[in-house]
């Protein structure tokens, strides 16, 4: 019997697109979008930032120097943050499930995004908890962050269902005995939940 459901956040409950930030930075004279994108997404810097190993000021100074940035930190933060779009169907599903089950979020995310999400996505506070990598200094697929989430949720692995868009994160959860599903579409997720006999809330077509 599944008693706890843990959702990844990005590309599951909310979409994000770093190219939006890259384009906006282009308006301020940055002409190497590949360098900007790779610095944001595929770098040691991004990993340290997502793990919460850097103060905001240190992160900003590194970005400023790397990109010869002319913006101050207060100007950069909204550009960095305004890349999200909510997935209405998935959010409704999570909120509906939270009326009958424990529902948590587990996300690899940085301090600016975590603060922005908590402040602007009010529905998050109707769920039972949010584990952000930057707050616990661990990242998926490290098994320790799954153990942390289970402990926070007071959940047993075999009674927990985890949803993530990345295969490596799903496999890491499964290795711990957690039922896990790689998210592709809303419809596929519903079918998987029905197989597991999870009592679904009333859903809009």
C-alpha cells in the first residue's frame, strides 16, 4: 500500500527553460549563449550552487566575472528565476493526492530558485514538505538525499511512490526499495498509479 508520494519538481510539476534567461541576458550584451547555458546547467559551478555550497554573493561574483556581466545581483536574480511555467494538471493531481496521502517534493535546485518557488507557488504550502538540495547539501541521485526525504516524510521505502523525469534519479530511488516512475506524460503516470492501486482524486479531463 502506497502511503507517501514524492514528486520531483522541475519537468514534473513545473516546467523550466534556461534559454529564457539566456535570451534575456542577451538583451544586456551577452553574445555567447552556449557559454551562458553551459555555465547555468552543466558545470561544477552549477552543481556547487545546487548543493548550497556557495553564498549568493560568491555565486554572483563568479557569474559576473565569467560572463563579464554588467548587471548587479538584484538585477540578475529575477532573470535567473523567471524561467518557470506551472503544469496545471500535475499540480492539481498532487494537491488532490495530498488530501489522502502524504505528498512531498524532492528537488535539485539552487537557493534563488528555491526561494522564488516557495514565495510564488503558493500551492507548495498545501503539500506536506519540500526537500531542496541546496538546503540539505545533497543532490539526487545520491542515496543520502532519498533517505533524508523518507525520514522527513516518516515513510517506509516500500510504501513510497516517487516520480522524476530523469532515469538516473528513478533508478537511484528503486535501488533503495522505493516504487519509482520516470515521468513522461500525465496519462502514463495515471496508468502507473492505477496499477499500484493508488486512490486517485477526482480529475478534470
